[in-house]
């Protein structure tokens, strides 16, 4: 299944500003925020996150038809005692190093690592992050109005995948997940926590990862009501 949510234009601008200050990209800021959230939710300090790249580094492939996309497995290390800015610096360096070798097929990495295989599971990562910032052409047909309609295949490629796309109003996001592992309510809460973490990072990028706020105002109020026995 999937859950869709939006990141506002103002929240997007905060991410852009932090990226410029750190000599990084918005993709790296959002990936770092996603890794920080996964660390807070799982307690794991080493996360393997798959992220696709266009793999069109050669001029000859820029206008060529075909599917060149490759997936890079990024080993993200998260220290809860370090600042988010330090996490972003590490993600930036690791992403740049991986992108320098983006033409290496994922299958070649799998064969070199030779991990245990399980049917129906990616051998290297179970979480992915996708950032779409390529301008989408407007399809115009004579006498017709054409609108894009969100669709879902009904299958999950990995256990948890966050896809974010740049739009005029901010960022359109979608969490695709295995419904056998996650309840819809858990994913909806995760989306709220991600937005809360982005706001916390924008306000205090030098705060420790373990101190970043991940509760929305509504979720915090609900927890207070539950703890005091006043929840409806």
C-alpha cells in the first residue's frame, strides 16, 4: 500500500537553505532527515538505503531513449550524539563517493558482497529513498484536457520506500510499504514524524540527532491526554 502527504513550500525552502550552507543538495538533506528518523524509530546506527540515479553521466546518453537508471546502496551511519549537520556532512560525502561509481551495476555489487538470499527480498537493502526533481513536461493533446492521476501497482518493491517529488507548491511525498509488516496508522504517523523532524532540523540544524523533535503538535497533545487519562 502507499500513503501520500505533502511538504510545504516553506519547509522546502528551509531544506534548500540548509543544503546551500552545507555545500550539499536538497536530496542529501532529505535523505539525512529520513535516515535520522529511521535511527530514532529503530535504534540502528548503520542503515543501508537504496537510492536510484539517472546514470546518464556521458553526453552520448543524455538524449538517448532507454532506461539507464541504476540503484546505489548507501551505507548511512547515524550517531545520535552528533549534530544533524554532522550527519548531513557524512551523507554528502558518502553520496558523492557512491555517485562517482554509479555506472557499476547493482547486480555486480550483489555478486561481490554475496549476502544470504531470501525469495522476495532485496539482498542489500529493505529501505529506499527516491528524489524526483526533473521537470515533468506537460502533455497537450488537441481537444483534450490531460491530468496526472496517482496510481499504485499494489506491490511493494522493498519493505519501506519514501519517494519525494519537487512541485510548485513544495514537495509531494509518498510512502510505499509492505502492508504485511506495517499498519496504515503506523505509516501515517511516520509521515507526520518526518515532517516534524524536518521542521526541527530547520530550526536547529546543530542539535543532536537524538534531540530532534519527531512529534507533531497533535501527536504530542494526544500522548499527553493518554498519559493523564483525559483522552477521548
